[in-house]
């Protein structure tokens, strides 16, 4: 049986409810989507028929993904849920379905196959940097330029995929 990992967006889009495929997600994402009251019975049925498995990745893979998100500069924009699904896809060497650009960027850096739902997905990956448009300096974590006090902007240093 071939599984794919789903983020919360896939559940909101109805992917597992309209497909006969098998999916995985993490307990963190499952908790996030349980408020879908009208779909509660369907979520339980998907689990009972083994078309939806709730699994959590190892701490080792969480660390790998967290480190990768720091290297790409996406760590400030991805959530713990995002880290968990990337780590689950990495651990099981399976495709990740998401429309989140930061999630896709980190996943692609880790050579995880991704598919998008409602967007065309990203065509380039890279590293986010913060820079001051006033004085041109680059910084890693600040939100304001320590030199001139201007608000820092983000830009992606692109690498083709």
C-alpha cells in the first residue's frame, strides 16, 4: 500500500474524502483538523479502513527538518505541525501533499517529493535572507537594521529545481 503525507490544507480541500488512496498525517495535524465536525465520522472511517494513519516522526527527523528550515530561512514561518509532516514524509520516504511554499521549500531541500493541491507549487527553492533596503546589508535574525533602524525585508536567494 502506497501512502502520501497530508498537511491540514489537504483535509480542508477534501482530498482524503474524495480519494481511494491511502494517507498519513501526524497527531498534531489531526488535532488541528478535528474541528471539521461534519467530517468527524469520515475521519474515523478513514482510520478504521487504514486509508488514514496517524503517525508521529522520530525526534531525529524532527531535528533534521528543523535544521533544514533554519538553513533555508523558513524556520520563522513554519509551524510545529509543518515540521512534523515534513519529518514524517522524510522518515517514510514518501510524497508530501501541501500548498504551503515554506513547507515545500524545506521539503525539496531534503529531497522529499511534493505535490500541490490548488496552486502550481514552487518552481524554485532557495534560502531566505533578511536585508535592509536602505543600507543594503544582510542580516540573519534581526527584524530591524541595527545600523540604520529600517525594517528588514525578506527575499529568496533562488536555486532552480
